[in-house]
C-alpha cells in the first residue's frame, strides 16, 4: 500500500474537467485508489465521489493506493496533480 499527502495547487481546484482527468487516469490501473479528506474517504475512480469531496484550491488530501500496479498509479496521479498546478 502506498499513501501520499497531496495538495491541489491549481486556482479552480478539482472541478469537473480536472476531476474527469483524474478518474480517467485512475481507471487505467487495477489497484484500489482511495482519497481521504478529513474524515471522508471516497473511491478515487468515481467522478461523483471525487467531486463530493469539494477539493478546492489549497485543499490537502491523502491518496491511498493498494494493488498490483500501485506504484505506477500513485506516480501517475501525483504527476497529474503537478500538471494541473502548471496550467494556471
């Protein structure tokens, strides 16, 4: 299992388009992908669940990836968060 602390650093947060990119990227992997913010934990492959977290600019969350391709999935999703911050 891989756990990473991430922060949304783009101006608009994880709204519809970035969230859709996240779900599309997460869907490429067999591993379980979970996001934890405060006391809430959601499926990182579900667009509605992801949007329900309300990850706005500056929001911190924990990424938890568990499965056969966990390292690749965690790296890809971490890179996506970094790419979104560059699009400002």
